[in-house]
């Protein structure tokens, strides 16, 4: 229709007019979502059937794994413990141990795998289940500074501690 302007767009706006236009435009938008509160946790259970480990050396090496992994996860969650939180259940299924040489040469791997199940008694939508695998490559940042990875022995507790710490961190990061 001639003479009827459906939309008016001025060629330039002064700073106060631009501020007012922007404020009016933003007023109709929904508020920005607030950061989600960290998931609260009521229990952590770790289980492993050590009889399924085919390598006797690995079974001996990892013998305290269940308690150590449970402790490592809880240590990362100390500020998130609550009576009405989620339960984290870790069912370890694979424990493999390889020397640094075997890892580097791709002859064998050091890996820790298991199923992680997160459930809530009060919120059926707060459920998660996934398979998690951590290899020595993911555990490298948890070795003490200055560690010569190619010279580390299988019996070194830092090697074991790094694997446990990396797995625990991966569980907590996915909450």
C-alpha cells in the first residue's frame, strides 16, 4: 500500500536511542539460564570381580582397587555429599596392565574399564549409565612432575595411583 510504512528503520540512532531500542528488544527475551548446581551424591559403590582377571600379576597389582577407587571418587566429591543425592555405582570389568615399553610399542595396553551407573531415589530423570575406559595416556597428567614415563615400572605406586585418579576424575566430570 503506498504511503503506509510497515517497518521504520532510521538511518542512524543516537547512543541513548540505541540503548533504549536494545533494552526493549532484550526485555522480551527469556532470562539467561543460570548455571546448574553440581549434582549431589549420597553413595559411591565400586565392585570388581577380581577372579575374572586373566593376568595374575595384574590381579595382585590391583588387589586394593575397589577401596582405592571408591576413596578417590569420594575425595573429589567431599563438598557434594547429601542424603538426597545420586548413587554412583561402578562395576569394573577390565583391568589390564602393561609395561611402559609395551604401551609405547602398542604391544599391550594399561587400561581400566567398567560400567558407571548413576541413579537417584527421588528423581527418576536423574539416571545415567555408560561404559568408561581410562588408559595410561589419560592418566599421564596424574603422574608426579618429572616422572620419566618410559622408565616407570609396573610396581610403581605412582603408576597405579595415576590410573585410579584418572578414572575417578572421569566419573566425577560426567556427573
